[in-house]
């Protein structure tokens, strides 16, 4: 052996978890050689991941080692939005930030409420999202944030109907004989569910896709029902009408395990297939056929299942629509079998100790106001008042890119451009939001920190170990808030908890942490058929078609079809309904700057049906102007069968700065909120399309 020869360390594999806002929550294996992450792959030992990853996450090293990654604290030196920064030290940045926050908080009894955190699903990890950050803002007494941007309408609907975000175990879809994939492009947004659906299909199951867009998933299903955006509740009521009319009902299940059936029955009988077809933009025969397929399970005993996703609840009546769809399995007794029922979210299964992680006790007797993240455009422009409270003077953004992803982005940009708004952004890259920051603080990626995860698509807890050392001067979110707390003079012991301690704290004794350390995941013990004999975690213990809780709030206790704010009508000024589903190779605004993925998407696209293009004299590949009263943006037109007549698909969410004119599709969406859950209405949006006045690129 040559004693002077370099020691070659063999590659190692580190167990981790995908941090992104996706129901699959995959278990990862990162191969590391010489301290460099050279490969990220799915963990074959984790049954739900089964060794497979989506195209996006399989390129995670490209994102971590991206040449444009922010590796040092940066301070703004140019006008807001100009993206001009200079490098500063951590000490200088944190000292100045703490001083600015202290001045705001000391200016009056409730003045700390002028400070607002803004975060969402940039990481779904329980530790790097709302643990140390929540402790910091609770101690400070800052405004609270209602995190509604994605799922709160559907989540509230499930809670009112089923008692929580609960449903089938995803693996049992493989045994279903009918699967309705409703409002979900599973191939791109729920890949591992699609694996189970394919197993069912090979075993003879019928797959039906219900979606305004003819998605990649619709291509692979036996049938596609292309309803108009916001008409899902009408379709669900018409299905109920047909189940009642043909007596495709499980009367015993309805009698024992539901509440309010007589009232719902009366309402559903008003929704004939003909009435619903006119609202949905489909034929009565499609509704009758769908009801026949669904009701057949009553006589045959073949399990029928619904995989619902969040796209369909991003309209005015989104909450009511989810309540109606979540009621369907009880009508046919689908819950009696483990392969029957429905799944939108499994997250209520997870026994997370959020109080231990987030320490709301640090608020003491204070009760700060709560601002809705979906109306950030309006809220940043509001003056202080007795009803609103103080004007927002400081904004701390982490795990989110609101300038790109929040609705009505012209208003959002106007708010972020305020010179008197002090803005700090924790980020990996100089996003649209980071361009408006006073300070950008460099955060670690998932390969560089500890975290622990839940899932909203399966029932496994996952642990993420750091695979590599933090790049440059990057720090985990937790460490940034620890050090900022120290600068603020917060000396409570809770600010000393390290990340491994926080990971252990998240589930306490409910999950074996040694199992997480050794395997990377632990499976929760959940019933195979949770509602086979009722036992819904509602106040009545039943599936609540009628919600006394909603009625007590002055709402209709019974779900109904609630029309869109902007109802499709071909004769109006803005005659096209627009939805903005995610581009296949992006996840919200994440991965947009990963070149290999952006190259696959080419540039921002609007999908339009050939008939709609022909009436406007538009040609495939042309640059078009998409506009309404809120604004306009230019993008490339793709004439495609993926768009149904009367509906255009503005694929998102591109960074604004990478668009043709510095805008993206959210220039057109509104800040109106859903019926319940106070969620955004991205898909409740009418537009017009024409050739741009100035077509230069």
C-alpha cells in the first residue's frame, strides 16, 4: 500500500424525503461521493415510492448545485424589483433585520402586528416550515397568516362532512373496480397513486377522468368527462339524482351512518341530468352513464373509489363541491370495502404535536390578527385602521414566492414595491419575490438539513437526513430564526432546540424515531376501511350531509352547487373560462429555473381549442394576448385537443421574469375567495384572447 496515495471514500447512500407540495411524499436515496451529491433516486424499500421519482425531483442535484444559487446574505442596493444586491455578512444582515423589527414592534401596544410572516409549501417538512419560525413570530406577537393558497376549501369541506382530512388508504385503489379521478392530473401530480390505478386497470377496473382539461391522465383513462370549471357540484348532485331515481342506494348505510339524508335527497332530486348538463357543458347521457357505472357497485359488490384532488376546489363554490363529492360514497355504501370510498387528503391521520413544535404559548395573552395569504395583494396596500389594525410594515417570506404564485399579481407587485415595506426573503434563488427584498438570506435545500414529514397522499411518516454539508454560507430556516431570535434578545429555552430534537418532538412517542433513523419511514397504524361501520370523527359520528356547525355560522348547512363568480357565457366581454393547471415539469413556481426542466416546457403556453382559435383568427405557435379587467399577459398559443371549447388552459406557474413581458398567468386571477375555507379562486376566471397589439418578443 502506498502511504502517500489519496484515500478514496466509497459512495454512500443517505435516506431522505422529498420536501415538495405533492401527495406522494417520496422516500429518497441520495448517493454521495467525496461530499458531493451525485444522484437522487426513489427508495425501493419504501412501498409507496417503489424506487421511482418524478422527473422534477430526480434532477434535485441540478437544483442544489445550480450556478445561480444564492450562497451568501444579500442586501438590496437598487430600486425595489430591480434585483440589485450586494453581499453582506450574516452578522450585519441579522443585526439590521432585528433592529428594524424591534423599532416596528416597539412603536405601540399592538405594533408587532405590523410584521407579517408569509410562507407555504416550498418545503412540506414540519421542522423547516413552521417550527422555529412559528416560535419566533409567536414570541414577537406578529400577525398570524391563514395559509389558504392551495387546499383550505377542500380541507374545510372534508372536516365538515367526514370529520377530518381522511379517506381511503391509497394502496387499496389497486383493488378498486371503478375509479373516478376527479380534478386530478395524476400522472403529473400524483405519480404513485397512478401506479395503483394502473394495477387496478390491468385487473379490469374502469378509469374515468373528470377534468375540464384533457390531461395526460385523461389520455390513459377509459373515459373523459370535460365539464366546465366550477360545475363539479352540479355534476355530483345530478349523480345523486340518478342514484335515487334508479334506487342504486345502500339504504342501510344511509340509515345508520349518515346525517341529513332526507334533506340532501330532496335537494338532489331537483338536479336532473338535463339541468346539470346545461351547467356542466356536457351531455345528459354522460351523467347517466357515469351514475350507472357508479351505482352498479351496489348490486355487484365491486368496490368504487374516487380520487379527488385540489384543482376542482379553486372556484367560488369549491368547498360545497367537495362536500357533495365527499358525500357520494355514503350513498352507495362504498365505505364498507377497503377499496371503496374516496381520498382527497390523508393528513388528519398524522398525530403531529404542533403545539410542541410551534409553541403558541409564546403568545401569552396576546391574540394577533390573522391575514389571509391569498389576499396579500390587497392587504399590503391597505392603510391602518381600527378594523384592519396597523398597516403591514415588515414582511418575512420563507418557503414561498408570492409575487409569482399569489392571485391578482399586479396588486401583489404594487404592494411589494412599496419603499416603506421592509421585506426579508429566505431563499435558494433570486425569485420574483426575492427581487423585491431588502435582504435575501440563503437557505439550505433538502439535501443539506434535517426534517421530518407527513403526507397528504399516504399514511407514512418520513425522515430526512442531511446528505451533504450546506453549500456556501447557507443555513437551515430553523437556524436563521434561532439566530434572529438571539439578535432580538429572545432567550427562552425553546429557541435552543436543535433540528434533531425538533424532528423527535414532531410526533413524540406516537412514532418510533429509531425506526425512522434506520428505515427512513414508519407506517402509521390506520384502519383498512375506516368508515365501514360509520365511526366518522364528526360531532354526530356520522357522515354529515347536513352540517350544524356551518348552519351555526349562518351558512347553508346542506351542500349545494354554488356558481362561479365569473360565470361562463360566450356572449360576454370575456367569453373564455381560464384554468391555470401546473406545467408538467414544474411544481408551482419551484423548478422553473432548472434549465433541463424549463427546456422541456419551452415557454409559457396557452392551450386553446381549434374552434375558439379559428373564430379569433389565431394560429398555432403565435404569440397571443390573454387579458381581462385585471390585466394581461403574452404567451405562446398552442392549439390543442387538451382544451375543450370555451375553456383555455394557461399552464403555470412560470416566474414572471421568465415570461415574455415580465408577467405570468396570475396577472389575470382574482383575490375573490371560496364559499368555505377562505381559499383562492384561481380557476374562477374569465378572459379574452387576441393577437397582441405589439407582437415583438
